């Protein structure tokens, strides 16, 4: 019991000192995921870590199978038939698409979402080098910042991402989208 208490005290102290050090940066964000009918099918909660972001995915009603999963560069899912307003992946200019691509990956590349027969996905995943908001040392338009001037959006595709083929790993149509918003 004593050990547990001291651990808790330490982590509270760590969080306090971290929030003092990055006072300008948001430490969490969330996204409401909608399908091609514009219906909400789940949420993704995001927490900022020191070197990247932790994402908690909780979505129901997806087709079973593997689906390409990315962060796209514009926070706009209003055209729910096709979700083209969200544009392409967040990326530095020189990076190619694909977690397995020697010239990649793009900052918005994520592992496939593997959906079981019941259509429900509840997972946690981590992406290195992403920031919810720009830290003071960064350019405000840094493409690895989620809440930059035009925002960003999660995108789920119809087909698997092969993590190599340009520009989206052959992942096909866009079947679900969620604008990332500050909490
Ligand atoms: Cu995509």
C-alpha cells in the first residue's frame, strides 16, 4: 500500500512539472468518428506523451477485416459520402507513405485497424513524433501537429493498407472519419 501511494505521488509530481514546462500545449484531444451516413460510430481519445501521442480507439459498427487507418491533413469530415475534404495524410514534404517504406513513413501513417466479426474495435495505440498542439520551439504550421491551422482528421479506409504502395497503400475508399478537437 505504501509503495502504491508513493508511486501515485511521484506521477502526480511528474504531471505537474510537465504541465508547467509545456504550458502552451494541449495535453489531450478527442475525435468523434462518423461513417458514410454521417452517423457517429465511436470515439478516439488522444493523450500527449513526451515523444508522441497515445490514442484510445473505441469504435463499433465497422466491417470486419483490416482497414487502412491514417491521420489526414485537414480537420473536415463534413462531406460524409466520400470524406475528401480531409485531403491526404499529414506528412513532411519528402516522406513517402508506408510504415514499411524505406522512404517513409508519413507522420499520419498508422497500423491497420483489424476489426473482428462483431465490428467492435477497442484498442490503444501510440504514434511517435506527433504533437496535439505545437510546442513553443515549433513552427505553428509544423505538419506533425494535429491541431494546426486547418486541423486534422482520423480516416478509416475500406481496404487494408499494405504500408508500401503510393499514395495510401491501396487502402481504397474512405469509410469513416473523425475531426480531431481540443478537449
Ligand atoms: Cu488515409
